[in-house]
C-alpha cells in the first residue's frame, strides 16, 4: 500500500512506474523547472529542489519502498544530494552550455582542478565563481 504519492505527483508518474519511466520523467521535468530556465519565478529553486528529492528517493531501490510504506517520514534526508549535482549527473553540463551556460558545479570543479592538488582558498573560489557567474549572465543575455 502506498502511504503518500507526493513525489510521484511531482514527477508526474504513477506509483507503479519503472526505473526508466522515473528517469525519463525527471529528465523532462528538470528541463522545465530548472531555475536558470525560470529566472522570474521565485519558486523555481524550491520546485527544482523538490523535483531532485523526488527523483533521488524514487530512483533509489532502498528508499523507494520506505517512501511507499511510510511516506516522507520513512526517507532519510541525510543522504540527499544537491539537486544541481543530480542535474549535472543526469544531463552533463556541456550539453546545455548554449542554453544555461556553464553550470556552477562544473565551473567549481574546473577551478579546483586548476589548483593542481593544492587546497584552494574558499574566498578565492567564491570570488572566482562570482566572476564566472557575471560572465555567464552577460553571455546568456546576448
């Protein structure tokens, strides 16, 4: 018996959906609700986060049965990954660069790799990311 269907509704699927159907539904919805595609929607980041949570729970063979049996109370939120990381893992960042720019995760990884193994100074990373974001916004505005 399914206690709660909220995550299924977020993805627009039925509780009997297969793993492939869950992934496809996430893929389609993520393109629609990504905050970069909805800059004027104050709820965009929250919607994207909920979508990421739904995908993580329903695509996890251990968490999905717990969610089905107990609802959100049966899900461990401690294991949740940032939705931007999930988006990058599913889509890859370079596929959408022309549409949404270089994703922050990919930008940060590139910068950390450029330090050649030295631990980066966090203020330097944040300053670099701010500059990258400004360049990204200028490029996308053109």
